[in-house]
C-alpha cells in the first residue's frame, strides 16, 4: 500500500489552509510557495476538494480558499477520498482477479489492511493535525528563545571574563 503524491499534497495543502484561514481566504499561490507544490497541481486538487465540499472559493481581490467545514469535521480520509486517492493494498484493485484472473490466497489480508488504514485515517481530523503543527511551532519558537538567552548569557560571561 502506498499513498501517492496526490494524497500527500492534498493533506499538506489542507493543513496549510487550516493554519492560515483565520486571516481570511488563503491563495493557492501562497500555499504553492510555502509548500513547494506547483500551482497548477494545487488548482487540480482544489477543484476536487471544492466538489467534495471540503473547501470554498472566494473570488475577487483578497480571494482564495477557506474551509467549507470546521477542522474538527474534516478527516484525513475525507481529503484523500476527495482527490480520488486509492487506499488499496491489493494488487487487483479489489477486483479479485490478481492471480490468473482469480482471487489470490492473501486477498482477504490486503482487504482487511485497506479497511484498517481507512479506519485509522478517518479518525484523524484536520483539527488534530493543526494542533500538532501549532505545538511543534510553539516548541521551535521556545527553543529559539532559549538559544538566544543562552547566547546572551554566554556573551555576558565572556565579556566579564575578558575584563
């Protein structure tokens, strides 16, 4: 089972949108620049996300995209399904024809894995991803402050030792 670039980029772009939409609609150009995803690819993804009613577009100056639901109401599975990303560990795509046009011996194993993965992704909300990212950002800011204080103290000690 693999999650392709399409699914990864869609989740990343939705997380970027969720983190920034409090300041108004978010442009795809901004997401593209911040996340390193091509603008044309984002346009394709957001067309699908809009049709799935996960995002809304705002036209005109200051326009862009906003979430159509709260972050708590959007799961990672919703995003992946919206962009037509298959979560399928079977070789046959569920058609049961992977072994000489017959069902392979391990088909049930892979089908069960598919269900487990989908269930897991359904339980992860965009809100939890936002919370995790904000916690990481806060930790980085705190680490930077600590480093600045440590450097200032080191400079002060070095200055007093030189005198």
